[in-house]
């Protein structure tokens, strides 16, 4: 068994910024205050437990701790403020229009950014996606609230991922992802762009919903997200609070582990066999090239075909595999809507073109 590669499932977001306005007593001017007000500031956001963080102006330096967060800032038009990242994107992982710029972002950590580098990065904002996963198993390395404050770094979360396990209800749609985009837009002063992105997402998911509106729940295919990179000895199920449950549900599928409360949960292969899913998604993280990704998908499929517990499953015997990467499915972002549409086309090809 390979070690559980949580980085194939979750990723973290860290943003850093220097407040660009301020009260007159701090050296700001009336024009500064008026400009901030016109941009919608001050802005207050909450963390997973409801604690508030207030921004008087948009950040100037942003550090992201993963590729998904870096991509989201680029969609918002704030990519020029990114001063560093962890979990850097592999070659070809981001849309083409962002690739060159992303390649120039300094890598502060190949995985989780070390505490010393984060605190010394010059960032004043850290946007975190690791909360529910205990910072990828390295919670002891994460700065404390006091250390963040001393370094002048504000700590906020992309809650659709970071707070997933704390959600009070199952995730059935992308409203949580859309809220993250809108909130990050307010923080970075790009609310108009955030609104455009969310509108486009809703048009895509709305078209899928309309196409599937008369398909009864019982006739929707059952679906298992096989998290290949989390290890093969004990399968890791995506539960009903995880973004993937929302993606699968909106795509017209039935997550076979939707009765599991939380975001992720280890299950037994006997549980997967008992569910006998109609489709299996081969969840692998991006390897950095189309060729490497194909090889990883093939390896995941070959495992299922050769493993005694799964080789006789209907989906395996009939090759009903969905080859879409882990990040696009389990981490919320602008392309979550595209993933919904892509899965929907696979499950309902006659209805979703």
C-alpha cells in the first residue's frame, strides 16, 4: 500500500496581502478611505467556527498553498498578487491562459508550506483549505493564531473544502463553492469578476439540472469515487459533506457512500462490493502531463481489474470508468461546474451533450 496521499484529495489555500488603506491616524488619507469604500471595504469574513476577520482594503501580496487556490485567484484577476505557493500545479494542470504566469510563482513548499516560510513570506493573508483534514496530517506545523497575528498575516478559509466535515447538511449542489468565489472576490476587490464567474457556473449546472429534471432518483446511476492516490488497501470514501458529493449529485449520479456523514471516511472493499456501483471514477491527482495522467488512470483501472474483490464488479467488467482527476472533483473551484457537466454527459449521454 502506498501512503495515503491526502494531497491528491485536498489542497490548501493561502493568500497573503498588505492592507493598502487605513484610517487617517495610521497615515492613510481621506482619498484612501473613500477609494476603499467604493471598492466595498471594509469586508468581514468568518472561519469554520464563525470567528470574524475584517479587511480594510484588498491584499497586495498573496500566498497560496495549493494549485487550486492559485488558479482561483487567476480566474478572479488577482493572480499578479500571488507571491508564493505550496502544492504547485503540475505542467498542464491549469488552463492554458494561466500556465505561464503560474510557472513564475515561487514555490514555498512542494506540499504543505513549512511554518517558517509561511510566517516569513511577507504575506498578510493566508487562505486555508486544510482545516477539516488537520492540515494534511501536519497540524503541529501550522502557525498558531497568535503567530499569524504577530507576522501580520490574516488567516481565512475556502470553506467549501476546509469546513466540509463541519457542515450541518449534505452538500447537494455547488452553492458552497460559489460562496467561496464570491467571498474571495470581496476580499481581493474583484467582486464584479467573481459575480461573472458564478453566473457562468450556474448557467452550466442549470442546463444539466434542466436536462435531468425528469430522471427519477432511483434511475440515476450509482457512482463510486475511487480515491486511488489515498491507497488501495483501505478505500477512502467521499461522504455527503464533501464537494465531490455535490458534483456527483448535480451530475445526475448517486454517490454510493452518500449515507456517510462527514467529508472522507475509510471503508472496506466489502462495502464497495456490496454497493456494486454502476460507474467508478478513477480518482488520481494530476501528474503533470497528459501522458503521465493516462498512465495513472490506466494503473487505477488495472488495479480494479486484477484485485480479487473488485474484478467481478459490473462497472469493472464493463469498463464503466470515469477518468477525471481528483482535484477537479474534490476541491471546489470555477471548473467544478465543468466537472458536473462532464460527469453528467458520461452518465446521461442522451440528455447532456
